[in-house]
């Protein structure tokens, strides 16, 4: 069966002398791996630059039930992401997001809501005219609702410690090491409240934002055993200091 769908490129690697393998989160089929033949040849019909991290493409591919690696027959650019391509900070954020998604999203059935969340985030990042310093943290927290372990914002005057294992706030430090300090828990609750209210730009200082992001990545590691380390997070610290 030949099927056409939109997809977000998460990662690609060279394959043989002229081809690549691309991991794409598609709108209709979820996470898929495709071989794109001849893409590294001079004058190739499908251009290699279509497969930068977070590129949104329209693709046509062979899809056969039970088949692992599928052949991409056609690909075209769905949106010109010039803002990401020409802005170093936006490029760094796009690389971080693609790595986060690569480590978080597993092979599964299509999830149109997750696809819409990712595509909207990419377009908002590309078109942003104000500071994007809070974007990685906001996207990371937002992603948890699709992963099934979104934090429960029950912070109060008594429940002041965020338990990363349980995913909620509690009144005393739990009997394990995976929790936020009381001040950082308060900051997390404020961010969760802002995001729930639809605030586009998080008003947190650099140190707090950085600590929260590192803690949220630890939170992902607790709930996704294969998650590992995000290598691109250090680059974010260097370019998003405003």
C-alpha cells in the first residue's frame, strides 16, 4: 500500500553510500523509520536538506503491515522554517526538541493530538519574535501529558515537595532521593499554573529555568527507563541566557 502523510523529522543517519534512514513522527502512522534511497547523490530527486531536525514534510511511502524499514518514495517541504534555520538560538532549541522526542516517543499507533502538539510547537518556535528562553521547559513539561506522567499541580501551603516518582506534591520529603526542594517545587507549581493558563512566555529567571529543565529531564528518566542523557541540553544553557 502506498500512503501519503505529513511527518516531523526527528533523526536521520547515513545508510550505504547514497541513502539515509530517517525516523519520522507521522500524522497518520505515528513513529516510522524510512530508507530514503539516493538522497546523498548529486542531483538527487529528494533533497538531503529536507531532513534537518524538526523539518515538517509531506511524504509518500510504501506501507506494508509488519514491514519494519519502509521506502520513502517522495518527500516535499510542508513549511519553510526560515526562522529556525537562520537563528542560532532557535536552531539549538530545535535540536534539543528533536533529541527529546527521539528519546521519548516509542513506536506506537498514530496519536493525532501529539502530532498536532509537536507541529504547533515547531511553527510557534519558528515564528517567535519574543524571547524563546522558556520554550524548552514549556515544551518538555507539555510533552508529559502525552507520555502519561504529567505532573499533578496540587501544590499548597502544606504540600510543598514535588515527588518525581508519584508525580505530585507532598507534605514531607519522600523516602527516596527523587524529589524537588521546597523552593523549586514552588517554582514548578508557578510554571504549571502559567502553562495551564495558556501563557506563551515563562517569566522565570535563568538559574531557576535551568534547574527546572534539568530536573524535568530527570523526571523523564524515572518514567522512561530507556531515556538516557540529553546531550544537547548544555548547548541550551550557553545560548539561552536572557
